[in-house]
C-alpha cells in the first residue's frame, strides 16, 4: 500500500501553504550554507593549528571535522 507524503490542501489555504513551503525551502538552503561556512572556518583554523606543530593533535581533527561539515553542507 503506497502512502503519499503530500496531503491534499484546500484551495483557499493554498497561498498560505505556498508561502510556508517557500520559507521552509529558504531555511533549508541557508542552513546548508551556514553549515558549509562554519565547516570552512573550522577547517582553516585546524590548518593553522596544524602548521603550529605543537598543536597538531588538535588541528588535524579540526580539519577533518571542518571538511566533513563542508561536505555535509554541500550534499
């Protein structure tokens, strides 16, 4: 039995649903951009910490975490 995730919207409520869907889409896209930006910042700080050899044990995991956050933000 197939269950559709789309529910029927009454004609009078359609404009409200369209605005709500647009806001949801904008927040989803901006959330991904923010995640990618934060990931880039963490990766840059991790790279700087790795160049300073004494803090490399902290910098390498930060680089990896930042890279994974950027990948998650993009895909």
